[in-house]
């Protein structure tokens, strides 16, 4: 149980760090394309951390991981399409 608590702390710290970095990047003077790329990567990383750590899909059937991957790819494609 302590091993899971340690992983949960690291996952939570990573989520907080990525959220803070996203906020600083979005408020800074940066090009629109760079902003979209950085926020897309941060968002995708946060989704993967939540899915793998808190939804325990790392133990699930591989089809669920493929589905999450396809959803992330579709999200990134739409993000670049509508930027």
C-alpha cells in the first residue's frame, strides 16, 4: 500500500507542476503555434498520468489503452486544426 501512496504523490506532483507550467506558458509572450504545441503536450501528459495512475488502466486490457491513445491523437489533431 505504501508503494501506491508514493506513486500517487509523484503523480499528483506531476499534475500540479504541469498545470502550473501551462498557466505560466499561456500567460507569457509566446507564438501561437508554440503555445498550442506546449499546451497540447502538457494536456496529453496529464491525461496519460490520470488514466494510468488513477483509473488503473495500466492493468486493463490493451484495447483500452489503444482507445485512449486514439482519443488523444484525435484531440491533438483537432487542436492543431482549429488553432
